C-alpha cells in the first residue's frame, strides 16, 4: 500500500503537525505502508528519501513558515500521486487543494487530518478583524473542506464533536498521534541540570511547545507568581520558540518572576529533549484549545507527572487522571497543585509510575495500526465502487 501525504509544513519547521507526520511516517512502515510526502522546501541541502520538497517563500510576519507556490505544489502532488493508493492531506492551505485535485484526477480516496482548531487562534494573528466574523469564517471554511473528503481523521473526541457542530457530515475517525516511547525513556536528569547550572534539588517545572498566544503560557507565568509565595526556589523552564516570545519575556519582567522562569529556546527532540523531561519534577500545561496535547504523553512516557488544564484535546488524555493532576482554571489553584507535588516526593513517584504505564496506551505503533486499517478500508471501498460501476456499464441496455 502506497500513501501520498501532502502538507504545507514539515521539519525543519518544528510544531505538532510536523511531529505527527514524522511519527506516522516511521511507524506506518511496520504496517506495510509506504509513505511519500510532499512538503515545503526550507533550504535544507540534503536529499531525503521519500520526500518531495516544493519551493516557497517566508510567510509575511511569520518567517518560520513557508508559502509554497500554487502551481508548483499542484505539479509536485500530481506527479507524486502516480501509482499511489490514497492521498492524505495534513494541512488546509495549498496542500489541501493540490491533494484534492490529484485525488480526483486519479480517482483515489482522500482523507485529511484536522490538526488545528483555527476558530480559536485566528484572532491572535489577524487582530484587526472582528473575532466573531473570523470564527464564523473558520467554521465555514473547515466545514467545506472536510465535507469533500472520504473521511476526516481527528486527534481527539473533543475535536470530533467540534467539527460535527460545524456541520461536518463525512465519517470521522479519532486517531491520536502516537508516541515513540523509547525516545523519551532514559533521559539524563543530572547531566541536563548540570549543563544549565540548576541545583540537583531545586523544584523544577517544565513547559514544552511552540510559544504562541493560544498556548496560554501567560497563565503559567501567573501561576509561578503565586507559587513563589510558598515555594520561592521553584523554577519553570519554557522550551520552544514562537511569535509570543517577546510578550512573554515582558510579562516575566512585569510579574517579577525573572528568577523563577527561564526560556531555553528549541531543543533537539532526540538528543536534548529526553534529558530535559528527565530533569524536571512536573510538566505544566495550560492551553485551552489543543487538538491533542501530544507533549503530555511525551512527558508521561519520560515518567514526568503532569499538571494541566483539561480542555479540548487534552481532555481525552487527562480524563482517566492517570499520572496527572487537573486543577481548576485559576492560576493560584494551578500553583497549589505544583506546590503539592514539589512537597510530596512519594506522591510524585506514584504519579510518575502511573504516567509511564498510561503512556504505553498511546504508542506510535498502536496508532499507526489504526491509521493503516482506515487506509485499507477506504481503498477497498473505492475499489469495490469502481468494480460496481464497471459491472453496471457492462450490462446490456
């Protein structure tokens, strides 16, 4: 089985969509699925097996991303789709329309993964337009795109419910991105703390993710201000980069928590990030509109207790309350939960053990098996439809 994935974003651009694509590309191979990928060119010099890069230019105001040419993306996707069995669209921009056109040209089933809840984040990037109008446009846009597909893959049941509320009527399948569990096991706690000059006994909280406004990182900074009263030595490490960085740095100064917060920038996922997870005592996360919350499972796989708000995609992960505390939605209550974990090593150890066990349910191999099964179902259905049409045409008038 040969699948063509199409995306407007991919590594070296680091975000959840890139991570999801790469995780499934690797894990699907064990399911007998060969994956081709068409994605933007970011100027990387090496040739990558199975990846076709399309030239683009930096997006105005967001130089990390690329805006690929309409014609060049369509040409690349059309050529890559030859001898493929299904097209899987990963983003709703140029890639969506190129993937859809190629699927129709070659009569292939086409699916898309709905990674991002645009209704919740557009107002941060287009603040000069009315928020209500932007939300309505995002819902209408998503509904139209999803309803021309054979199926929609969503990473959480909350996202499935939201799309149904938009009026999406095509079949939806909940398949979260799995985690390569071994990648996050065995990090070196002592070495990472030593490199950063952090005392071995200092209480350490960690956030990992893109520094964007919708991640609600300001909430964590407020929580650190409250935590300072009961646990003045506590430190929050913020790992990642993004457009909200300058605002967050100003907020740290305004709240007077510069001794309690440190920004680390990007960390290499395979070399540095496992050590970073191992170095922390708790993982802190407050985003209210995640489609999944992949970093929660990464933290759990590393044996890191999670303290997070339960909303949208994170609700699926947090609902069993395994390896996690879920405080109410006020910064002072979040701070109290962190103080509780820092002050109780036995509870921290119990949550860490539960987290490791729970993370096994979210392995990359398990999720890839589910996605491969969906591919086979859609391909078989399309082949049966073609056979039925052929028989119908062959009948004498």
